[in-house]
C-alpha cells in the first residue's frame, strides 16, 4: 500500500511538473505579448504626441486665418458702404443731369429758331471752308506739278 502512495505522489509530481512547464510556456508567451503591447503603446504615445503638435499648429494657423478673414471682412464692409455711397451719389448726379437736360431741352425749344439759324450758318461756313481746302490742295498740286 505504500507503493500506491509513492506512485500517486510520483504521478502528482509529474502532473505538477507538466503543469509548471505549460504554465512557464504560457507566462513566456504572455510576457512576449505584453512586451509587444508595451512597444505598441510607446509607439502610439509618440504618434499621439506628434499628432497633438500638428493639431496645435493647425489650430494656431486656423486662428490666424480666421482673424485675417475677419479683418478683410471688415475692410470689405467699408468698401461696400463706400460703393453704396457712390451709388447714391451717382443717383443724385443722374437726377441733376436729368434736370439739366430738361432745362436744355426747354431752352432749346424757346430758342429753336435761333439755333436753327446757327446750324444753317455753321453748315454754310463748313461748306465754304471745305471748298477752300479743296481749292488750296488743287493749287498746291498744280504748283508741285509745274515744278
């Protein structure tokens, strides 16, 4: 009966040994996995640090761009206000020109006979002047031809 005790102790020792061997292999595998996880976490931390820096730079540039756009928007508002004032001024100028043209039309209607005479006289003077120029040119050509 003692030998059963020895055999069962031996079987228990072998089973414990096998259990320890598998446990050691599992722990080694777990250690390798944990080392890989630690390396991956370190890499992610470095990448996140880089991404954070880039994000901060991008946010800073966006803020600068936003301020620039706001300043340009304010400047454009001033330009639009000035364009509106120019439009009003052009409207006033247009009204003034309408009044002036109405005055000219009414004045020309009153003095249409005199204007008609002036136009006739100017036409006559222009015809005389053109004839004189033609004669002068033909005289010059004649003199040039004689020489």
